[in-house]
């Protein structure tokens, strides 16, 4: 409920911001609300569906990617036909109404709750690649494990790599000579991203989170590396779709892994804190990638992003269940 109010009020205030500084401030307030919505939805889903954490995490974040794909044309239409202030105003009003109303439906399951007919012990025997911890780690205990540090670094790398693509897709296309194609790719990115979140989450329920991270992050990184070469428009669009499809997996794999490794009881605080890695990745994507783009060029920036994504995938292979603190 608080998130819906923050997001709605923040975006409505954006429509009335008299200068760029206040626009940044009010947009930031709306962004805080969006972050709370994401973390709350994910942590609630993980508590209700411990048997298919990857799939339900994928479904939740599919809403984020799918919403971006569905609403972007509408928001663009409002901006073109009216102005950007009205776009902020309308979206803010919808946020307040929809999110605060939906908040009344959220409830945590009772302590020790398990889906009907599901046994963690039997699941361990059938799916040896999906390991779950019986111990419920607190936030402090989680952050003192080396596994969490590896997860956090991997999160920074893969989020920074993908966000640097999203944030500079139009400049990349202009530099490579096909602005219109880049604009089309900008709308395809959230669609492929959203589908990839669901697919990767479902696959991770079968083969485990580390193996899924290795596959999806490395494929995403390789796609970024290939993008650095001189390509034709069709190849550019195809690689952007592959990059988006595989990169979006981070939004379903990381919450699932945090739930598996550190328990679901404190998943809200545990994953919420882990998710701050995206903010660090965003700083790289916003400032670091922009600096590299202007100083060393598009191809070199894409190579750096690709290497970051591949390293994130390789780091996941070092992970194993953390031991409860003594």
C-alpha cells in the first residue's frame, strides 16, 4: 500500500515539477515505490510457492517486463498527443488506484506452510540439482556468508551489463547506422526480456539456479560481444532479442536462489537488500557506460558489457548451499 502511494504520488508530482531538479526528485520517489512493489510481490510469492520458486518468480517479473512492453506505446501516444506531464499524471493516478487496491489481497501463509502433497525431502531426491537450505538465515547471517558475496557481485555484473544495453540502445543503433532498427529493438527488448524471465525461472526449477545462471548469463554476454561487430539490421534486432531474453533471467533467478540458499522466512529483507546490487549496476550503466561510449566507442563498450555478463555466469558455478552459522 505504501509502495502504491509512493509510486502514484511521485509520478503525479513529476507532472507538476517546475524544473529538472524537482523532476529527478519526484521521479526518484516514484522509483522507490516501484522497488517496494517488486520486492514485496517476489517475497510473497516465494513464501506461497516453495516448490516452484523459479516459475512463480518468473511470472511475477513477467508482469514487470510485460507491463513495460504493453504500456510504452500508450505512454508515447499520450506524450505525443498531449505532453509528458499528462503522461506522468495519468500513470500516477492508475498506480495509486491499482496498487493500493491490490495490496488488500496480499497475505503471508501460516508458519511452516507447505503446498498440499509437497515434501521438501522428496523434492530433494527427485531434483538433485535444486538444493534448498533448511535453516532460515537472518539478514545479518546471510551477509556474512561468502555465497551471498558471490551472488551480490554476480548481480552487479549482470545487471550493469544489461542496463548499459537498454539505456544506450538508440545511441548504439545510431553509431552503427540504423536508428530506426534500434527504435524497433527498444520496444522488442522488454517483450523478450519478460518472456525470458518466465522461461528461465521454470528451467531453473528443473536444473537448479547456478546452472541456469551459467547458461543464460553467458549466452547474454556472448550476444553482447557479437553485437560489437559490424552487423546488418536483421542481425542487430535478433541479437538484441537474444540478449534481452537471456538477460531478463536475473530477475527470476536471483530471488529464487536467495530463497533456496537462505530460506523463505526472511526473504523480504534478504532479497530486498540483495536487490540493491541492481542500483550499483545501474550506476555503471548510467555513468560508466556513457563515459566509455563517448571515450572508447560502441564496440568496446559492448565488449566490456559482454565480459561482465559472462563473468557473472561463471561466478554462479562456484556456489553451494551455505552452512548455518555456529
